[in-house]
C-alpha cells in the first residue's frame, strides 16, 4: 500500500472538503503518520473515512474517530505552542500526538489499561515526549493540575460536563461532541470570564459515548 498517496488522498478528498483549511493543521496531518497509530489488523483502513475499533474493544468508545473529525476538532481549538492540553480518551494516542505537535504539554487520560499502554508505546515510537498518557477515569478531569488552556473530549457526551468547564483557564477552549444519536453536535466552549462561557456548535457528527460521563435522567410524566 502506498501510504503517502493514501495520506494525500485523505487530506484532499476527506479533510479539505470538511472545511479544514488551516494550513498548519493540514501540514501536521502530513507529518504525523496515522498508520502508526492504527492496530495492525486495520492498518489498511488508516486513511478511510470511518471509525476504527481499537483492541480490546470492550466498549464502543474504544475507537479512533474519523480523520476528518479529528482534524476539524484540532482546527476548532486552535492550540498554541505555550498551551497545556487535557485530552479525555487517549485511544491509540493519535489525537494526543496531533495536539502535542501544537502544544507545550498534553496530558491524555485513558480508562482502559490496555489502551493506555498502547497509546504510550505509539507516542514513544513516534518520538513524541511532551504527551503523557495516564490510566485514569477522565470524567472529572484533573482538578489538582487545572486550569488547562484546552480540553478535548475524544468521544461524545450527553452534555458538557461542568466539572471540566471549571478546569479551563479564562480564554481556554473545550471541545466535545454533545447530544444523542442521531443528533450530535461538535461543541466548542470558550471561557471568557470567571463565570462566563461562550458556546458554538459549528457542525454535526456522531461519535461513541465516553465512559462514566453522566446521562440526564429520562423524562417521565
């Protein structure tokens, strides 16, 4: 398989048409080798417009999101070189790798021990040393190390968690996919003051639920 041609096709045919036009993001997608973060059994699917399951795949959230979704989240949060990023859901480590190339430091939380080990190994082999993967439940973030400049949820939630919003710096951004199948929206929340947040929902997509995040109580008459 010609990985370089497949990577070029992914960028030009999937990602650009999805309004990912930031030249820095597009360049980064050429540099970080997605195929090195995909399980061996699915390596031929590394550049396909689909979610890729990650072993042990005991929960739907154990997957890589579509390349266009990862790229557009990266564009929306606009990480800067001096910033610290918290990611919830390390998966294979690919999104942490992308974030690390743009940030000063990334901490990525992964609830599944096997995936956490895989992500650490993938990042090390890729020569990325400013991204740390911790085996932890990310639903409450890391209060002791807050505030963060950017928080990225690599999966969906029913609603934006207040516990994570409280861990943003003023000027910080949180990216999440919010809602219920069949309607979910990419949601970018910016903290504009101590008790003031601005929310935009620029596009629709679908993503599996992250584990252990609260679900609203069902409405009953």
